[in-house]
């Protein structure tokens, strides 16, 4: 297999990857690789919208303050300012690409979500992500400088140690990628590589994230030598549909933003009054998710109720057509009855540590989107700030690469992927078994409410599985399932290590052993 060389390699075709690709493609040849289909990431599933200050009565300072309150002070203020001040320009670019945001009398319609002091979420009904994904993809497909290759699972980043001649550990020169159709591992080199491979939500048994959210980008960057930070900050969404057939369907926070109430399913008590009297259902997500979890555990419930049936039926159908249709198919009419909901993992706040220029620790590697920890979200992401982060940091990565292009050298000769010592697996069941085991103990031991004992149990399981997975990886040809299992395990290890290192409760990390919040906010930074 010969090496294929590109100007820039981007791993991931979601909001972050495609934003970067479009910004680079005026002058550079860009290759975008995606695992499975080009629309398989979280971007296509986003419902609520994108936060931006667009109303005359709102200010950047309001949005900054809301972001930092939700983030429990762990945010880096310069990142928060950078992203929020760039938000209106990002929305403008999306409008130019043809994203049909909802409007009211000509102006953009702004909805509201938890933790936001103002209406500031632009949206396309309740399926914003799909509209964004489609617009970005159409533009990328029409651009002759962008090549999109779906069906490629990247296995690892290529660094100096993969050179025909050793050329230093640190510098990244591209990635090895499994061609899911042929089973061959291809060598893709580039002067610059951008990691935009999304989050690690599927490390949990219940998650709103799509199947491919297995932390591949974070794990690959970690193995190559990047620091990762705040991996204990895993966000759980309060309202995932409870249904025995459909396991990961989100009910957008905008339902609460437009007046939905959370109710005890037997007594009808609007219980948020007992947890956050002021903000009720629109308290930040960590507070509402913990309240739902508490109700379910305290009263032995299977779910709680989310009710918007007091609003006029036409209003509900107009604002939430996708959810309404989906629920009608399951026999639930949200205009007349409450929706059964449970909390589920939703977003990975931690990740590869990056600066405002989207640079990672390694020369040649930039990163953007959910696989990163940029300092925007801190200990808890404010709703609808993550697509925004993808646009701003996708642009930032492209800008930095273009500004420094002349200093980037050509990749050296790289060794092909070595398969001489592996065979086809004769025991695929090992992968399935371990995958399920990880997701189950992460849910039970590393969930919404933690204890040191439970975290230690999880760490012990990870240690045992590590031996088994490494042994399997060393003996058998790679498949997407094996790549994902290895990365899930790596992500689980990083989450548990980070959670054990934080001796306080802050934002999404809530532990019964350290219930207080320290006076000083500190990042948990893991060094490979
Ligand atoms: P993704 O869109 O997840 O894309 C990742 C890409 O990487 C994919 O193309 C994938 O194929 C590729 N990839 C992964 N691993 C590999 C590999 N090994 N090799 C090659 N390619 C790989 N945020 C908001 O701001 N507003 C919302 O309303 C909102 N709603 C949401 C609703 C749901 C149900 C979910 C799950 C999330 C929601 N979010 C929302 C979060 C937001 O959608 C994500 O954070 C964001 O889309 C992430 O974009 P990304 O480009 O970083 O990654
Ligand atoms: C939602 O629509 O509730 C999700 C919004 C987000 O995750 O930002």
C-alpha cells in the first residue's frame, strides 16, 4: 500500500472538521476522513440550536457570565470571550452557506435553554444539527480542493517514530486509517493534521450520542503524546426519552425553554422547586440532571415526566415537529400527555488540551470540537455552546495553519502499517463482551453521583481489561469494532483517573466523598 500525501488531513466530518476544511480549501488541498458515513457524528443529531448574542437587549457579557456560571468557574475566561465574541460571525457564515434558521417577522427566532439568562439560541425547528451538517457537507462536496473519504476508521496518528528514518517522537505527520470496505490500513500523510473526531459518550451505557462517539480522537492524541484535561466532566442531559425500544433519543432542552415542566410521574409534583427554586427547569443542566437522578433513585421510579401539554397543540407541533412525529410513532402524543424521560450521558466536556489557535501539544497537530478541552465549558457546558465551539475553533485551526504554512515541512517517508505478525480474529465475542462491560461499569460506578470506592472499582476493572484488550490488539488484524473498543477503554481510563484526582465536587463532577467546592478552580491535566 503506498502512502497518500495531502496538504492537510482532517479526521472527522462533523461541524468542527468541515468548518476547518472549508476555511482551508481556498488555497490548500484537504482530505477529510470519517468513520462510517459522513453524517455519522453528533453534529447531525443536534436539536436545540446554537447560542449567540444577536438580540439588542442581550450582551456578550451576559453570555460570558452565563457560560462561566454553568461552568462553575473552571472555564478559561479568555477562551469564553474568544468564542462568544466570534459567535455572530459564525452564524453569519452559516446563513451564507444556506442554513435555514427559523425566523419571526424576518428576524432570527431565538429560543431559550437552561442556564441562559436571555433568549439567544438560533435554531432550525428542533433539528438544527441536521440542517447545519447538510449545509456544510454540500459546500464541502462542491469544493474541488476538498476530498471526503467516508468509511475510514483512523487507528493511530503517525508521528516521527513511524518514519522510515526516526524523525523525532513528537511531530505528527498524518494518520493510519482502516479502509472499512477493503480491510486494508492506509497511510495518509500531511503537513498539518486536524483532529475533529468528536466525543466519548458511548463509554456510558445510556447516551444520547451516536454509536461512533467512542473517544477515538482523544485516545489517538493521548497515545501520540498530547495532554488531556478535565475528562471527569462528563455531561448528562436531564431529558433523554425513556423507551424500551428507542434507547438514545433526546428531548431537547428547548422543550423546557418553551415552558415544559418536570413532574413526579405519580404525584404530579413539580419537583424542581425543591432543587432550584429560582431557575426551576431552566437551571444549568448538571443541577436538573442530578434532580432527575435523585427523584428516580429516591422513589424507585423508572423515569420522570416532562410535560408541555399545557401549551397550545399548534405551538408544540410548530416548535418541535421532529420530536412530535417521533413520539407519535411510539404512541406518545406530547400535545396531550407527558413524556417519560431519564438522564443520559450527552457531552464530553474534557478532551485534548488546546490553545486559542487550536494547537495541541504536538507540532503538526491541531484539534477542534468535542474531542478538545479549550477552556470554554469548564466544569459544565452551557446548552448550545458546543456547535459554536466547533465553528470558532475549526476556523481558528485553519487560520493558524494558513498563517504558518511556510514553516511547515513536508512529511518524511513513512513506514506502511505492519500486519506481518497478526491474524484474523477467531473470537469476536471478546470485543462485544468487553465493550458492554465497560459501558455498564462506567454507568454504574462513574455516573452522575460518584464515590471514591466506586471509582476505584472502575479503575480495577479497567486494569484487568487493559491486559486483555492490549493482548487482543497485539495479535489480531484491526477492525472498526476493535479500534473502538481500544479507544473506549482508553477514554474510560482517562475519565476515571481524572475523577479520582479531583478531591472536590464541582459542576458535573459530584462525589459524596468530597461534597464541597474548593475556593480555587483547577483543571485536571493528565500528562501521557
Ligand atoms: P462530531 O459531529 O461528533 O463528528 C465526529 C466526526 O469524527 C465524525 O465524522 C466521525 O465519523 C469522525 N470520527 C470519529 N472517530 C473517527 C476515527 N477513528 N476515524 C475517522 N473518523 C472518525 N450542541 C449544541 O451546541 N447544540 C445542540 O442543540 C446540541 N444538541 C445535541 C443533541 C444530541 C442528541 C447530541 C448527541 C449532541 C448535541 N449537541 C448539541 C452537541 C454537539 O452536537 C456536538 O458537540 C458537536 O456536534 C460535535 O461536533 P464535532 O465536529 O466535534 O464532532
Ligand atoms: C438540547 O437540544 O437540549 C441539546 C442542546 C445542547 O446539547 O447544547
